[in-house]
């Protein structure tokens, strides 16, 4: 049974999301920091603090995305 383009795109997206999740969870301290920042972001009222939190979350996600794109190469120092 062949799958359609939409299904193939959905599978590819799910694989990318899973790889990103694994890249984050592979580093427990980083995963804990991300969870802390996400929880903190829900209660921020100061725009400057919000920008700082969003920037840090972005750096964590960028690092994880780079690691996921590399296939999670062991020992890769980022």
C-alpha cells in the first residue's frame, strides 16, 4: 500500500520532532532547564524577561536541532 504525499510529510515531521525530543532528553540537565524555562514563560509579565527566556529556549532548541540533524553524533561538543 502506497502512502500519499500528505502522509509521507506527516511521517517525516513526526520523525523530526522525535529526533529533536531525543536530542534534548539525551542531556538531562538541558532537558530540565528547558522544562524550567517553559514553566517560567507561562507566568512572565515583563517583556524584557520574556525576551531573555524565549532567547534561551531558542538556543536550546537550536542546539538540539543541530544534534538531531547530525544524527546525534556521540561526543559532539556543542
